[in-house]
C-alpha cells in the first residue's frame, strides 16, 4: 500500500519516514519538501543514508494523488488545509498532522489560527486518537491527528470524564515538554545554550492546545469542561510528561482511580496503565507509540492526580498518525508501531 | 567573624564553602567530613584548588565550638540533631540545613523521619525563610533552614494565604527539581544514563517536604491548609521550577494577583516579581540566591497559577542559610549573596 | 531459532533484548539475571511492559543449553569465561560480549584482567568485527564480540594499516564516549549531577581497550603497532566519536584517503563512508548498528585524520553481537539490525 | 575606574557584564547593543534584574570616549575594527575580544576574514594571554584578547615549545567545545534538539583559530610550527577540553613533562597544573578564569599528551579580557576573577 509524506523534512515528517520504513504494509513512495526538492533524502539527513532511496520532491497534489493510497500531511497549520483539500478532492485518504482540522468550531479556529482555509472539510474530519474514536477512524477519509499535549492530557482524563466522576470546572493540566515539540524553529529561545539546564512555563493560559483539549474533554463529559493548561519546556528532546489535577465529584480512593484507567484501557496495546505506586517516565516511552498512565488520589485534599508520559513525535504525532492510518486502511492498528524503547 | 561548615563535602556543604569564600565578613575556618578527614579540600575537590587552604577535619563539637562564632550544619537528618545539640550547648549559633528542626510537631517528625534525637531544641528553632520570618531570625540561636521545595512553594503562596484570598483546601503544587536535590546519593536512578533525556514524577503525595509546606502554609493562613504535592525530577543539575494552583475565594484578575506578589516583595532583594506576562526560568536564578515569581489568573476556571524558580542549592539551601546567618549575626542580609547568574 | 541472553539486566543485555525482539529469526526464549531472578522483565523495566512475556531466571548452563540454539553472554569479564565454558561444553554457540576472549595473549590478559578463567578456549575464539573477520565468524563456535572503543578505532584505521600506508608508531586515538559505556556502575563520578555539563579525559594511556586495539591493528599491519589512546567521557548516554591521527608513509591527499575507506567498505551495509567534507555525528548512528566514517588529510603537517561515530551499545556491543550471531548461524548479516536512527 | 562594554548583549558581552559587576575597581558605566538600544538591561535579560541599573545604548565612540577609562569591545570580527579605531583615536585603551587584531600577518587575516578594516593598528596590538605576554600587556593600549581554542591549546603547549622539546611538525590538537562558543547564532545546527546527545567534529583543518595557534606556537618555538587542529562540538554550554599530542625531540617521562608545566606556571594564579595522574574536567573550571592543565607521556609511542580545560566564555574570552585590562590599568591581575566554580 503506497503512501506519501507531504512535508517530510520537519521533525514530524522525518519521524513518519522512520516509522514507515519499518512498516510491513505501507510502502513509502514519495516525500516532499519545498526547500529540499531534488535532494536525495540521505544527502539531506545523514542518519537516513543507506536506509531509503528517495529524493525530496515538491508537493504537487496532481502528481501525488495517482501514485498513493494514503497521504500523511505534516505541514504547518494554515498551509496544510489547501493541500489536504486538493488531495481529498483527488480521492486520497489523508492523515493530517497539522492543527487545521482538529477544532470543530470555526470561531475557535479563527481565534487561535485565523481564517480557516478549507472550512467545508471540517465536518468530515475525525479527531485522531484511536483509543477514543476508533470506530469513526475506520471510516474516515480525513483524520485530524491529535496534538501532542492534548493526547497526553486526554488519555488519562477522558475515562474519568466519561464516567462523570469529575467536577467539570476543576481540571488543571501541568505539562512538561521536550524541545522537539517546537520543531526546527529558528528562535534564540530554542538554542542549546539557552535551554540546557533550563526549564520554564510558557504561554500560561494561552496555548493553542487548550481549546483542543477542552473540545474533546467536553465531548467526553457531555458538558462544557474548561481547563487551566500550563505547558513547560524541559531540556529533553523528546517526550511529554503531564500531570492532570481534578476534583472528583465524590471521594475516590487511589485504587479506585487506578481501576478506572485499568478498565478503560484493558484492551489497548498502546496505553499502559502502570502498576499501583509506579509513576510514568519519559525514557520508557521515548521512540515508541506508548502512552504510560497512572492515577493517584489525595483523599485529604480530594484531588485526583493523573500522570502520563508519551513521546511527542510518536504517540503525540507521527506514531499516532500511522496508528490512525492503519485503521483507515483496515489494517491491524499496531502495524509498524511496536518498537521497543532504548534502555538507556 | 569565624564560621565552620559541618558536613562540608556534600552538595549543600560545598555550596556553603563556595558562598562563604566570597563573603566579606564570615571567615571560613573549619570544614568537616568524616570520610575525607585529613584531606586538603583542594585535593578532594579539584574545583577548589587554589581557592582555600583548609583540610577536612572530623566533626568534633568540643574543638569546633571555641573557634567559631557560628556553625552551618549540613548533615543528613537524624544525624544532624545531636551535632546541633552539642554546638548549641557550647553556645554556638547554628544554621542547620537538615530537616531536623523544621517541623514543629514531634508527631509529624516521627511519621516522616522517626524518633526525634533532640526534641528539647524544637521550641527554640526558627524556620529559616527570611522573607517570611525575618524578625524571629534576628534573635535566633538555632535556625532550621527551610527545604528547597517548601521555599519554592511558600514564597509565591504565602502572600495569598496571609491575605485570606484562597480556599485552604484547594492548593496543588507541581514541582520540577534538578537532580542535585538528591545529593550525591548512589542509586541507579540518579545515574547520568538513567536521567538524561528523562523526567518523572515521584513520591506522589508522600514526599517529606509536604508536611513542611503544610505547616508554614497553615501558619500563614491562620487555618489548616492541606496541599497536594507532586514533585518531579528533570534532567538539570540545579534548580526547581514550581507551579502552584489554587482556587481564589473570590474572582481575581491576573493584574490583581500580580499586585499581591509585587506588594509583598517590594522591599525584598532576593524575591523578584517578574513583569506582567513573563514566566520565571531556571537559568536566570542558577547559582544565585534569587527566587523569581509570577502570578496568573485563569478567570474562566477560577484558578490562580503561581510560578517560581530558584536554585535548590542556593536559595533552596546554602544561600538561604547564609542569608539567615547574616540576620543572626546582625549583618546586612545580602552579604556574600549577590552573585550574578551565568548567561548562558 | 531460539536464543538466550545471559546477563540480560545490564545495559548491553537490555540492548540485546531490544534488538532480538524485532529479529525475524532469532526467538528470545530466556533471559538471565542473578539479582532479578523470578521477576517478569516488564516489572523490572517498565519500558519493556507489553513487549515480551519472559521472567528473568538464574543463569544455569544445564537448563539453558537444551533450549537454545545460540547464547549471548553479557556478563562482566572474568565472570563470563566460566559460563562460556559451560555453554560451549554443552555444544551451544556463544557470542560473548565480555573482554574474556578478545585478547589472544594470556600474558596481556593477565596484565589487564588477572588470571584467565578459561584459557583453553582462547584458541577457538574469533574476534567479532564482521567487516574485518567475516569468514572466520561464519565458522565460529565462540565469538569474542569486539569492544566499543576498538570497533570505533579499528573500522576507520584497519584499511590504511592493511594497505601499509601508515607509520606504525604514529597512531594516536582520541575518543569521546557516552556514559552508558560504564554500564550501571554505582560510582559518584557517573551521577547525573557530576557529569552533566562536564567532560574529561580518563585513564590516559592505561585503558583496557588499548591492548585490544593494538592486537588487531598489529594483525592488520603485519607488524607491531602501538597506539596512544586517550578516552574521554562526554555528557551523552550513547555514542562514541573517535578521532584517529596517524602519519602516512608517503603524502596522501584527502581524496585518496577517502578513497581508501570507500573502497574498503563499498560492499558493507553497516559502515557508511561519508561524502567528501562531511563529518560523522552521534545523532545519525544512535540506536543503530551503523558506524559512520570519514577521512581527512592535513598535507601541511602530513597527518591523516580519521573520524568515526557509532552507538557504543549497538555497533559497539549488542548490535555487533547480533551481526556476528547472524553470521554464525548462516543468516543474512543485517537481520534485525536495520533500525533507523531517531531524528532528532 | 569607568569601563564600557561595546556589544554587551552577546554571550561574551554578557559575561563581561557579569564579571565587571563584582569587580572592585572597574565600574561599568555603559553597555551598548544596536538591537536593544534603549532597553534596560534587566528587561532584556531577566537574570540581570536587580543587579544593575543601566540601559543598552547605541555604540557611539564620540559619546563613549569621554566617559570611560577603558573599553571592552565584543563585536563580531570585521565589525570590531572600525569601532576600535575610533576609540583608540580618542585615546581610550581597548581590550578587543574579536579576532580582528590577533593575527599579525595581513595576508593571513585576508585569507580567513577578508580585507582588514584597520591594518594600521595591527602593529600596536598585543596578543592577550597574560601568562605568555604579561609585560607587553602592561604597556598596551590595544589588546587582542586571545581566542578560546588558542588559549586552551597554547597554555599547555607553549612551555614545551619554548624549551625546544618538541618536533615542530608533530603537533595535533583535538578540542571539544561547548556550544556557547558559537554565540547566539541562529542556525539549525545549534538548536537544542539537534545538539543534545550529539557530538561531532567540524571544520577539520579549516577552523579560523588554527592560524592563530600557529602564529603563537611559532613565536614560542622560534621556528615555524604547523598544527593539525580538529575542533568538536559537545553537548555542554560552556567549556573547552583540549588534548594536544606531540612528538618530543628526545624521550620524555611523564614526571618530566609534568615538571615542565609545573615550573612554567608555578607563579600563575589562573593556570593550575594538576597533581600527577589527575585529568582536568570542565566542571572544575566552569564559570571561572582557571585553566587546568596536565601532561602525560606515552613512552612506548613517544607521544606527549597535554590536556587542558577552561571556560570558553571566561578564560577563553571575557575573564581573560578583564585579566588583560587589569594589567593595562596597573591593577592586580586577579581582581574580579577569583570566582569559585559551582559544585556541582
């Protein structure tokens, strides 16, 4: 089954390449990059020398469409939507990693990203977290692969919201992200010398992933859920460690909280509910499609503490995209995604 | 004014040495270490070659007492109390960096650390955060220098508690600490290969600093305050970045929240209230005695977000100890403590 | 084909597990660890949860031998030899990752490691760098998988020595290694706080890998080659970057030097000779079995500069062991070893 | 004594500010930055909040000259020379941190940097390593503060060259530098995600510091010395660890080699010759003006191994500039420079 990666020279694009190269069914037949068009992939990225025999090409939907059975689009928001529209018009199923089709409300999109370039497609897009929307994904022609922070917050949180166990106004999310989440953006703040041995919160209460979390949290709760979202940068390349705090509607013991997760994810391959007492860490999920989760309850303060870790470029982006694409094409969901984390 | 550092070969002990070497009044006359007794300091720690001309000696209160005007004790908890007792009995003022004299309740101490080795001294000990207890510190003979996490949480939090602005049961603390907080402990989890590129929560709801935070928060609020405390390790050597979340009793705008901090710390040299919109980072406080703080209010969810950063070995330990000792000896509080952070 | 990893809880043992789990022919049927015997692997190492269904067992050659077609031994030197002897006596082919069978001279072994525990096996052991000893490895019953530093130095150096291009007394090796090379050793020097932002040479002229390099270099040159070997620790977990300096016997242009490597490794899958001007880096080989090499000639000073990078736990240990084992069992050499490096 | 830092917002400029703020005689009265002119320093760099009360101004020699007794210029090469010319014309002593006045040969300058903007000043400039050129520095009006790599290589090497102990064509330098050496340059290669866990050689045989090393090495040897120079980037922010390899003219024992260094630097405050067997590390010199050095001799291969570490922004730039300026103004050389390294 032939696939293309549109926007393959960014961090999520390259991660797609890495995953697709070991995928047993998807065959990577085209990679695009405006900047590097014409360049063999191995020349541009020495790590890929000897691993694939493709050159970057310009992203042209007309030439791409006939030669692929599915496309992954990993372009920046706003730039992605027109490309997606063209590919969909040509009948190509698309897993889109940008933010363009994640928000169901055009108003919310406008607030955070500006005018929507392809509003007519919003209705057809399915939000891409397979553990939460599996059936819809099987039938989807366009998947809006979920953001990294939202995935890390929603996976531990949704089972509690669905069960109506939480006060909807009480959700606080403190997330710590590796630097690759910013992509290859050339800003002084992302230089090694500025970030090593450093850590800081940023965009307190004004990060673009907050409305995405609220949309899905509200859908799960069946009522409006607002969240306080405080993202941090930590000096690691890959990984997000998220703490979610919320007030249960009625007293909840740690064992019961853990049972909620254990039951919700009993059949899931990629969400690992840790044993009682254990806390998730980044090293165990780095390079993998796993999301490790744990639940604790502080009964004195009636606070539920949910912890999760994932690799922002895999389960938070490209791995999840392939997981969605497997579903879209009727393949076993875990194909190409069972890599083992490096230790150490 | 002659001072000694008892337990000078650990991380907080060495940091005391570093600070005292540039202190204009305190003269470092003795450093102790059981393991390294007899060894010139510069032989044991090459970084100190050519910087001081002392050898480690065994910690003997009888020989130490006559030659110092103040002692810093930087021993592990339980080990510290007997040494403090002997020095106090000999009339030596002591700034103690262990946890032995921080908790006012013997029961609480017993729960977390075991039987108290010198309970009779508890009454006389003053909790060592100068910004919160300055007057008492001026008169103190024994100071229990505050822990690193408690300092990072209490400095932003106490002004709000004192003003009665918060629901006492609503305080959640998510703290990210550098690895030096664990000292030179030989456990596999602290090896470079295990921690680099890693991050994890630990001791959720069961960290020894929680009761210390609750004691001081309750005193500030005038009512019992319980906190949910979730500490994390991040791959930096020095620094703690703390987020405190709480529910205000009545709606609070970000500007008002910031004003609470600005007013409380207007005269303080070591607590910097950041300009509106700015968030504290570790790099700006590393190696210094500063604690940078900021406040944000998420009015939609009625959540107050307080952020702080400090260097766990300086404002979280040895710098704060010197700040306390300056007060104990009637010196200007900032002596020896105005180091500028390295950029980058 | 059933295989076991003896000593599977150390860093090289775990890396073997990681590689073997995706190997299409080798089936991992037993993992041993004295300390963790009885523990499910996923309990001991959360990263492996959901990835394999084995528990650690004690290393007992009698029970192991009947159930495996090949064993990887990843025990410390001196401890390894008796285990290898027992397995070989039971007819099990062994790829040994320790230093016990790498040195052909008992005297040299004695100098560096003490009395040899199984000297009778030395004759039969084949030194395990497939690019240098492929044919012998196909017939081997016992392979002494090469050390990490030796592999990184010998791969770029040997083609020049074989061609008689270098002054034998002129070889200088400056190597920079990640910290995982020390294993999970509990020494203060390997703590995160001691190594982060740090770098140092160590064991100048007295590292155990020097005689191993000299043995193989001399064999390649057909004359005795002594090397000056200066290893360094750098603050990365995985990877070795090595610079080799040597004096050519006659003037050598950079293009000619590069051609020597290009010709030597034209057919090799795992040694990548970089394009002219490019220098190898660690990121491109991390997690992979590749060794990237480059050659430069400083004609003014008549100095040849050879550069290489590899992952010390893969091409420098466990990946190379699997490569050797593939040869021993008559399988395609690259099976299980074509992982793509993570970018970034 | 009033001083200015011209180009104060780059890494070496900020480091000058940090050092000058604790200097007992130099008073920092002006800091310039074209980009940040008008901005209070503490607003631009939060780490400096509460530490100084200056705003950045544009660099105007006419207004600067009357108000300072000495200027530090920390501008990029080529940009620096015209500013230095103007300040010198107005009679201001200048310590210049750029490369503009380090090379004595206009031809060499042209080869590496282009046409020289102020060739008439070359004759008057003194190369700024106090341990090598102290007397000339006392009389200098213009000091060309030495580069970071040259300082790290020359300090261990020059005593051997002066004594005529080395083959002049045999010098090889393998240096490992922290990333701050590149300044705040916005290139993808300096992003955190690209450099963390990475390491690579770069500009093999074509780094601009090579001719600077050769100039000073030749002067010390009294004959032309060519060096093979291979710089590396390692994932630390500050610090250079350098290994120098050379062939002695006659056999040299390690003890004799160490004695050469010990004798040369017996009276030096900032060059620490380590005890026999010890190797220098970055942590011991970080943030300080020290250069730690050690010598080893591999008698089998007749190779001398010299090791050094220093902080590229202090002894490799701004600390050395202040050391030079102290000499220029007749002050004790170590004023403001005795900071103790942070441990850890």
